[in-house]
C-alpha cells in the first residue's frame, strides 16, 4: 500500500461575516412581499396539471399502477398477497379476542383497511390489519366501558346486545383515531411520530407482548375470569389466574398444549428456512381447520364445556354508526392508540422502504391510515395499523407493490362470503395460542439490548424504563412515561452540553479540543472556547458557569479590575492637572492602555473567541447572556470575538442588541480568520490588508 501525503496551501483575505456577505451573499430583493405573493399564487394555482399532480400525490394508486410491471411483479404480488391473506384469517379472529369483541369483527378489520391502504398508502411492503398491541389497548377501553358480566347466556338476546355495545365502542375508537389522523394530516404533523424513538417503540411492543400473553392464559386454561384494566393489570390478571388454577378446564388445557406443540416448531422452521421456502407453511390456518374439524366431530363444546367461537355471519356487514356518545370517555386512550398505531406503521414502512430503495411520505401515511380507520369504523371494524408479522411475511414471500393487498383482501372476502360460518366450532383456546405464538418477534427484541448498551447507554436506559413502565403500570401509561423520560434525556443532554478549550494543530487552520488532542496548542493570548449545544433558558446558567470557569471570570477578579481602572482614571486626571498647572508631564504611567497591557501580559488572555459552530439555536435568554458576558469581559480588558455563527443565531444576537456592546467586525466566518485577525492586530499593522495564510 502506497502512502501519499497531500498538502493544501491557501492564501486569501480575512473574512468577517459582513465582508463575506458583501462578497458572496445573495442580494435581498426589495420586493419581498411581491415574491411571497407570487409563491402563494403559484402554490394555489388551479390547473389541469396541478389537479393531476395533486390526485397522484394524494391517491398514490394512480401513480404506481400506471407504471406497474405486470410480467415482472404480478406473480410475486399474488403469492405474497395470498400468503398474507391466509394468515389474516386466524390472526384476525384471534386479535378480535384481544379487542374483547366477536371474531367476525376481526375478519372485517382484516378486509376494509387492507383495501383502503392499497389505494392511499405509500408503503409497498406494508401489510395492514389487526395488530396485537393496538387490539390490546382497544380491548382495555372496551372492557372499561362495557365490562363482562359474570353470568350471561351466550344464546340470549342479552348477549347480542352486549356484543353490539362492545363493537360500538371499538368502532368509536377507530373513528376517533381516524379523525385524529386526518386532522394531523391537515396540519402536516407527520413528524410527530419521531417522538416515539426506536428504543421506545421496541421496548413498548416487547412489554405489550407480555400483557397480550398473560391476557390469553385464561382462554388457554379454560377459565372464565373478568378482564383487569388500569395500573398493575398484568399482575392482577396473573394473580387471578393463579388463584383459579384448580378450576382449569383440562380439555382446553390439552387443546392449548397440542396447538403450542404444533405452532411453535413449525413457525421456527418458517423463520430458519425462510430463504429456502417459497412461501411460509400456513400452520395457523391449518391448525384452525383441524381444530374446528376435531371439535365438531367430537362435540367438545357440549361434552367438555369448551368455549367455541360460535356463529359467524356470512356476507358483508351493514354500515352502522359507532357509539359516538362515548367520545368523551375514550378520547384520552384513543390518542395513545393513534400514536402507537401510526408510529409502528411508519417505522415498518421506513424500514422496508430503505431496504428496497424507495421513499415513503409520513404525512401521506397519516392520510392513508386516517381514511382506513375512519371509513372502516362504519363497517363495525376496530382500530387497525401495519402489523409486524404479516409485513415481514409479505416482504419475504416476494411482494413488490401495494397490489398484493388486492389478493390479501380477496382471500378474506371469500372467507367472509362463504367459509366464515364453518368456523362455528373453532375453540377459542386455539385462537389464544395463535395470539401468543404471533408475539415471537416482539419477545426476541431483548436480543437488541447488548448492542444498544454498547452503542448508547442512554438509549439503553430509555428502553429499560419504557419496558418496566409498560409491564408494571399499564400499556398507555407506560408509553407516556417512556416518551416523557426520553424527552427528558434529550433536555438533560442539551443542558449539560460540553464546553471545551480549542487548540490549533501546528501549521494548519484546524482547531480541536485540547482535552482530546494533546499535541494541539493554545494560541498565545487567545482563549478559544466552543460549546456543543444550544444556548437557551434551560442551560444558560450552566453555560455561564462553564465559561466563567474557563475564563476565570470571578466576581473578585472583575471587582479588582474595576478598582484598578478607577485608579488609572484618577491618576490620569491628576497627571492632566499637573501638566496644565506646572507644565510637567508625568511619565511614570503614561496611559490606561499601558496599564491594561501590563495586566494582560500577566493574565495571558487578551481576547476570547467563541466558536459557535455547534450552537444550533439561541433564545432571548441566551442572547442576553452573551451581552452580559461581553460586558464582563470588557471590564477586565478582554475583547470578545465570535466565529462560525449560523444565520439564525447571528440574527437573534444582532436583534437582541449585542452589537451595542461588541464590534460587529469581531464576528468572523471561521475560527482561523478570527485568530489571524487577532494576531495581526497585536502586531499593529493596520495599514496592510489582513490575510489568511495556511
């Protein structure tokens, strides 16, 4: 390997911010309001071309369908869509149990949102429908408003009214969630999903998986227990199950053990041999079919009193209004459900978009999921979102575009119209086992913790705090705690941003912190400081403490300098009087400048240069602190210089009146420009043009 060293030589004028703007800045037009009016007019101009562009942007199916490569993509989309559709059937019914509604409503939720997202969504590999975490959160709301009675005849009209009330509440949550997303789209608030960081989403879904698994124990054991909600619900449910273990239905326990013995190894085979299998083995639907056949042939429901799915109506649901009167009661929980569903959906869409080299639009995703939830709520659907398991299968099965959703919806449609009633004898214990085994990906997220600890210990702590909050308290409350804690870590990091002294690398224009670069040296007489964060009301005191410590700006030092300055002024007045009255010049101390030069040589700091390259913003409190520090430095005879200020920081500092206390020509484009200027001023060569030589 050949080593090559290259050198750079630069010879140019020193640039202050003002001089640089004069040389290279853009001229501001005097007709700013006119240009703004023209931009607005151009943005809102109505034409055929603009309407077509808006249509393709807001209804993406008109965009990608025209460019669809039929021969290349149709087979992959068909196979992937059919595979996911087969998986949607058992999962839809299973997740309906999490939502505390009848299984048929899970099939509806696996159909309508899929069709609507295919039309409005931008994620090519996103599979929407029922999602365990969203279903669990919705089920908690349903249980709070329509709790399960201890004794109820499942064949009576009372049971029918009870189910209608429950799906009315679940549909109301979907409607309010959809309206919330549409409002967020109107306000272009797609960026809000970024507040749910990756550690929060992973910790939240992993902890919610424990809630799902514990909530399914009673169905797997054949126990008829009320569902607990609120804080510590996981432990309450676990205690209730342990207390009622003697009442376990042995038949349902055996069904659960057999289902788990089949589902777990086959799903593991699907994961391990994913590259070799053209499509995953549809073990869930096969288990459902076999279990339904065995239960029917053996009359398990009447012989062993196992709980079965019961009547599943064939055909489309009739449109009906959700329970709008529950809006005030469900508003708070719906906000959490909306954020979770949207954050998971956008995260999944971005992961696969990055993998396959295309982009998604977060605000358009808000519109897509908002329309999906709003429209489907009128067809007795509960909240939907993108799902982890089916999205992964859709991509691994070879899906290319959103057209795979058409084949998925066709499978669910056939079940709704023809096959649904055949699942009458399906044991609910089988659906509970499907729920538990579908959580494999969420449980395995613990594997990320060692890498997270190695990369960022703060993110690791956020993960652990979120996970513990969700497990110990509750899903929605734990999520809120995780978000607040994550934002607090960001605030603390900005409050305690590092402040360091910069030194120059020999014969270069490169300046680095002296703490990490021992071979760099401080420029004589110049203290170069840098602060790695914003300067605002939250950290202004810390910034002041750090700067005062590095500069030695103690109150005692400032008072001694002020005292010395007054002594100099008094001595000069006496000198002036003596000179006038006696015509004798006192040469023992010629001027104030000589005094400060002698003091400066002792303190070794003649100028302070603040590198603002890492200061992303300054508020009013921060700008006032700059002014205060500038006046304090002037009191001890030290000039203040700034370098690398961005436009917004410079504008706020200028508007706050800082230029009344410091020379505008002391603000430079780079640190090196400022250092060269200071050194040339010390050499007292004002007649020459200041230049930079590296």
